[in-house]
C-alpha cells in the first residue's frame, strides 16, 4: 500500500474514533440525565391511564345500569 493510502486510512480511523467518543459521551449523558426523567414520566402516564380506564369502565357500567332500569 502507498504512503498516501496509509495516511488516508489513518485519518479516517482517527476521525471514526473521535466520532465514537463523542457518541459515547452523548449516550452517557442520556443515561445519566434523561433516562430517569423519562422513567418518571412513563410511571405518571401509566397511573393516569389506569385512572382514566377505571373511570371509563365505571361510566359504562353506570350507563348500562341506568339504561336497564329506564
């Protein structure tokens, strides 16, 4: 392989290593900062969905009972 080819490969490997390091730091930031907040928001959303589901089922049952006796 020519010397110019080795320089190009070396440059590309160095560039790839820098980009991987950058991506690694971004992933670490996401895991440390954003993931716990997302987990809390999902737990809150799950609670709201359960409450609304119970409310809707109760409303349907109440509607069926009212329709039965009217």
